[in-house]
C-alpha cells in the first residue's frame, strides 16, 4: 500500500482496476455557528442527496452546534430526527467542531470497519447538490486507523 497523509490507495486502484472498497455507511459532519436560518435546508439537501443515490445503506448526520446563541441546535434536532444527532459545544473552531463530529460518526458506526464508512463534511450554510453523495462515493478513499 502507498500511504499519503492519512489516506491509503490500494495498488489495484492505481493499476487501473478501479475496485472501490465496499461502502456500508455515510456519515456527514455539519459544523454550525449561529446558522438557524440555513441548517435545516442543509440537512434536507443531504437527505435529498442520499435519496437520489438510490442507496439504502446507513446515513448518519452529526450537526456540531458550536457556541450558538440562536436556535441552530433546536432546528437541527428537528431536521435530523432519527438519522443523526446534534452536539452542542463551545470550542469556537470549525476545524475542532469537525473533529468532534467525526468522532461521533465513528462512535455511531463502531461496528463497521472504517474502510466501509464514507465520512463527509458539509457547511451548515450550504445546500449540497443531489449528486453529492454519488460524487463522494466515487472519490472514496478510506482513512487509515
């Protein structure tokens, strides 16, 4: 295997035999700071992207509400429902919020091998395109660990 900054590339992939690993789950981290006006639309766009794939494996969304003074956490909880969780933190750092969210995704999918989980990020003020998960699955290079 060839290692590149916390990712690995299988030699078979490099040799043109594009053999992707088996993907069983998608975890999406959404860091948010006072984004009550946009977080629900972001979450709904993730659901729409998952539906568009026709893929029926596990989806888990973790919204990390970082030092929010508005209704971001409450709105996010209503939007994710049973398909995720909302963590309220006060780290005041988008990068740290992403790391906390990634930890929650890995904890949720503890029973699945890491190479079988696609971990993605979406900013709370964006709407992901319908093809987003398909695009991410096509680029999926599992993390070592």
